[in-house]
């Protein structure tokens, strides 16, 4: 005997949180709130400040394993000769030891984050069609703004796919055209993913705001140009041929073309490099092209700039402008050797702290990675 029963008293249940798509997207303000979330996925880890309601579950730590900035930094810096961490959190040392695996929670987190972001973006694009706007009675300037924001959403999707392409090569691949429901997503190899991202960035160029005209934190044409230039510089790796191969020349030319478009848009370097890392760095719009906005009141997280400030600060935390330090992250001797004067007295590029913990050559060499007093602390 087969018994079919409902777990509820009725089968036509509604979302318990009361925010079905038709509720969220019924006004232009609702669209803007979702667009804000699309940007915020690169800054915060969930919807409850520092922690509490994470975007991604599966037993991953909200602060250290699903926060985009923190995990992206770990993937880009800890496997190099530039940085090391003294903490013993699960498999964090495996980054520097170059022995991560597919079961590593840190690796799962930095893969899951952009995939989650893409999922939200796809939904936003499905809800931003002319038909959907007309159905909801959204017209005039509001409709125009939403249609223009679709270009921003497509940039953010291209950016998230670029992160996966850069870190992993191939990727799970879904767009708004795939619809919703239960299905196995397709997979794109790295070269195909490169071509898709390239085509998206070129397709949306005319829909984005002119360079240096967007609201701070939102993308414009210069963001697309800069990402294209960065992709083209590394095109041989993404496409699978030697960097000195003749096939690389058009991409190097493309990198020059798009970099020049950014430069010609009126960007310039700020006179004092450290000001780029101050709390009021939103004033440095002449240099900053695409920012991930972080704010202590509105976007609290253990994985954005809070992490950058605290993770490197130790007993020298006053030099970081904070009231405590997490001690763990240090620069290696390989990085300090790049400066003629690591103290910063004559080489102003050396932004290491000046505390007594940075003086001995033995400490700089990091004889013991687990010793919190070994290594240079990077003050920026």
C-alpha cells in the first residue's frame, strides 16, 4: 500500500517569510533592494551583520569560509611566497603548503560563494524583463533604471564567473535562460568560460554608465574595461597555450587597448598610497575603479575589511588604528626582501609596522610558522 500525505494541512502553502518574488519585485524600490544584495554578496556573508543567518550552509564557517574578500585573499596570497598565517583553523595551513583537496572547507567556500552569487543574479535578470516590468505596472524612469541595472547584474555575474575561472578553471554554468526548477547544471571548461565572460563584458559595455559617472560602489564602463584588460593579460593561461605563442599577441594588444580606455577616462593615482586603505577611502574616486563597499554600521562582517585590519595586527595593533589584533597573518621574508629598506625610513613603499616584533632577522625569516611573533606585520 502506498500512502501519499501532506506535511501541511493544505498543499497550496506560501513562503513562511512572506517574501515571494511577486512581493519583492512589485515596486522599483524592491528591485533596488535586490540589486543591493547582488553587490553585497561580495562584502557580507549573510543577512545578520557579522554572523547569524549565512547565505551558504553546509557546515561552512560564515566568517572565514564563505566571505568573499577573506577567502579570495587566502586563495591569492597564502599559496605564494608573500604571506603566511599562524592560526591552526582546520586546513588553513594547507594553502601555504600547497596541498588542498576537494574536501577542504575553505576551497568549498570560495567555490560556493560565486555560484550562490550567480544564482541570485540569474533570478534578478529573469525578473527584470520588459514583460515582467509591464506585468507589474513599472514604467517610465523606474523601468529604465531597472533595465539599465540589468547590465550591472550581468557584469557582476561575469566577475563571479571570472573568479571561478581564475581559481578553478572549469565551472558549473547556469544563466537566467536555464529557468528554474530541478535540473543538473551544465559545465563549462576554462577556455569556453573565458569566451563567455569576454562576450558578456563586450555586450553590456553600452548599457553601463559612462566611466566615472556611476554612484560610488556601482560599476560603470571602466569596470568592464578593466576586467577585460586583466583577462587579456592572462589569456594564454585561460585558453591553454604558451604565453609566448603568437596566438597571445591579439590578447596582449587587447589588454593595452582596454587599459588605455581606462586611463583616458581620467583616472589618476592618488599622491599618498596609504590613503587608499583609510576608512574614508571613498574619497579616492580618481584611482578606484570598482570597489566592494564595506561599512562598519551597514555591512558588518568578519570577512571584509574587518578581517584585513585585524588579521595582521598583533601587539602592534595601535599602528593599525584598532583596539585589538587577531595576530595571525604575517608577511614573509620573500616580501620584505623586495624593499631596500623594510623599515620605511627611506623606502616609503614599505608599509610594515615599526614595533619591536619586527626587528630581528630571525623573526622576519619565520623559522616557526605557528609562532605568532614570527614574521612582518603589514600595516596597510
